[in-house]
C-alpha cells in the first residue's frame, strides 16, 4: 500500500504542473493579451505598456513562466490588478467558506445517498423505489442555482428561518452553521441524488452476480447475503464516484455562492472576471486545480485501501 | 428490421422513456413554433404593466420592464436548444477528429492529446466553461464555441478507445496493404464503426450542455440581455426575488423540464441497452 501511495502521490505532481501550465498559457492567450483585455481595445499604447510592465508581461514568455512557477512554489499568487493587494491572503480568507460548503454537502450526500440507494435497490420496483428514483432524477436535472433560489424562496423569504445572504463569521460556529444551512442543503440534496442513483445501480448489478445466487442457494439468511456478500462489493465503485461527484459539486458551488452571496472561491472568481482582474482569475484557477488534484489523489488512495486489486496494477 | 421493431417495442413499454420523449418533443416544438405561439414580442416593453403577477393577459406575469415572461421563455427555448445542439455538435466534430487522430497515429500525438484530455476531464465542467468563457468573451457565437470546447474532451475519449481497437483489425491492415490513405481508412473504415455510440452520447449530453448554457448565462457569461435566455432571465429575476418570484421561477422550471426530458430518455436507453436490467 505504501508503495502504491508513494507512486500515486508522485504522479500527481506532473498532473498539477500540466494544469497550472495550461492555465498560465490560457490567460496569456487572450486576444491582445491580458493587459489589453483589462484596459479595453481603445487604451493608449503607453497605458498598455505600463500595465504590462506592472504585470510582468514585458519580459519573454518563457521567463514569465519561470517567474510564475517560482513564485507559486513559494505560495505567492501575485497581486490583484484592481486593488494591488497580494492575492494569497485573500484566497486564504475565502477558502474556508468554500471548503466548509463543499465538504459538508459531500458528507450530507454520502450520509443520505448511500442508504437511500441501497434501500431503493433492495425494494426494486416498489413504491419506495419509485419515490427514490423520482427524487434522484429530479435532483440531477435541477440546476444548482435554481434549487438554491427555491430554497431561498421557501426558507428565507416565506418562512424567514434563515439568512438570505452572506457567509457569517467563520470563527462563530453557530452563526456560520446558520448561514451554511441553505447553501449546504442545496448542494447536499444534489449530491444525495447523484449518490443514490450510483449506489442503486451498483447494488442491482451485484445482486445479479453468481456469488450472490450461490449464497442464496446454499441457504444463507437474507441478511448475511445482503450485508456480507452484496453491500461490500457494491459499495466499492461508489467510493470512486463520490470523488467524481465531489468535483462536480465544486463546480456547482460557484453558482450556489453567487445565489447566496456567500464569500468563497467561486464568488472571488466571478468577481475577478467581472473586473477583468486576470491575475486573480489565474490564481483562483490554480487553487481550484490543486484542490481537484488533491481530491482525485484521495479518491484513488482510498480506493486502493479498500480494494487490494488496485495496488497491484 | 425485426430487431429494430423489437427495440421500438421495448422503448414503447418503457414509460420513463416515452414520457421523456414527449416532453422533449414539446420543448422542441415550442422552439420551432416560437413565432406562432408567443403571445407578445419578447422585447416589447410596457412601462404601465411592470412586475405584474401572473394573470389572464400575462399568464406568467411581466418583468421589470413590463415584458411578457411567457413570451420570453418561449423565445428563450429557441436559444437554449440552439446552443445545446450546435455546441454539442461542434464538440462532437472537434473531439471525434482529435480522438481518432490520437488513436490512429499513436506516438507523441496520442500522448499530447490524451494527457490534455485527462486534465480537462478531471476538472469540473462548469469551471472549465467559466475559464474559457472569460477568455473568449460573451455573446451567442462565443458561448457556443465555449461549450463546444468544454464538451470536446468527452468525445475524444469516446472516439479514442474504439479507434485503437479497430485499427488492429484485419480489414484495416488489408486496406493499408492495397494502398489506401490514412484519411480514407479513417473515413471509410474507422468512423462508421464508432459513429452510433457517439451520436447517442451526444444527444444525451445536450441536456448537460443546456444546463451549462443556463449556468453561464446566469453568471453573466453567456448571451447578454435583452435577448432572453432562461439563465439570464433567472439572473435578472434575482434582484426582485422576494417581490416578483415568478421572474426566476418559471424560467427555472423550463430548464428543469428540458433537462429532465433528456435524462429520462437517457435512463430508458440505458435500461434498453442492458438486457439484464429488463427482467
């Protein structure tokens, strides 16, 4: 396992490097370059040159790339083009809000989705299954921002139970939970829908396996067939899907942060695009990229931990 | 022929699929006949009837400029479906071409294309879309290109595997031996083998494409007002959510119905394709 883990961690490094490189060149491939994109097509040549100098765009691109990598490795994300403030502390301020939102909703989805998926599979084509399937189909078809708006209309506008906007103080537990509830529930329900569907089909697949039929044929009690033979195998692929869906969730968190005006990476990114602050955009993308790479790494590691076959590939 | 009839019968008996197909048809007809069924001009402002709640003359109410919400949703259907269709088609063409070339050529072309695809696919689709949209800028054509780029990697991956498999088959080597060009082999012998699967996947991904279009428009990165899209209608409705919830609710329901239709068709196709599930 340790050998597998080390190998897997080492593979993440070139992946991260590729993503970061891609982001760097994408930002620089903007029509006219980032400086023109920021100042507009009618900016004077001097203004563009001055800004390019400030952004470090006046040196050859290979050198820019090296400078970029060097400062990244020190944890320096550069300065915002609008405020002139260093970006890293801003990221550090909003990141906990996004982490709190996505992690809690991922856990919510695992906690409710897996049992729901198992029960709907075991009661296939009965009332409970139909309700569960309808719920999960609706859940994957609802855009997260629309679900968020519905939550807001019901719980904040009509019932006045939860705050409409903001993220609360991250150090005040009760306050931040109060602010977290609706956005967390929005993403949590989506995650539940995804996981329910995957779990259900995975359990159904395993129930058709020969070894399950054998277990039944030799007269084992149904409980042992389900818990001992079916679930252990059925839940294996669910682990990797939890990773995949968490990444989908990170995408949706951008929309939910906008709907609830919650501080976070997504709000920072959309704000940066609105202000044409390409340095901030680039930095936020790098943070998202590292996060995605870490989740993929954790998914693979946990998969290797529970399924020994993976380690020997 | 018989087999086709059997498949049709299986599909007909699959209630989810039939309901989904009917819903998709209704959405499609709404888009095609928007000019006939839309009660008002979607851009006509009426300052005397601003933010009217749903009533007889405006079944879904009016917005902050007094424009009829129902008419705007009907015309928005056209934009959503157009963007969904053309962008997936674009992604399909770009992705399939790259996937076939990567699989057929092998070597560093293969490595380069497939590593890029791996990286793009590991990213949340929406965040890739936001990044590309931020770089390309907003507007209908740029939005279509953005979503096309976002979808291309999925098609690359779909086309790549089968190309690798087909490439090794005897009839491809025979074609090479008698002097067929790579282009001819790809067009005549490889593409026909992988086309069916790709078309089906593309049809189903239209739902996802429509979802991304709505999300980008909601963020202000898609088609800009006054042209109505479901996403930008929800966005502008957000400002008056507590007073005029219908502005966001009805476009949202339209998105839900459309995507639900595609997902229902997708689910039933999956059931049909897997005979074990039929029992």
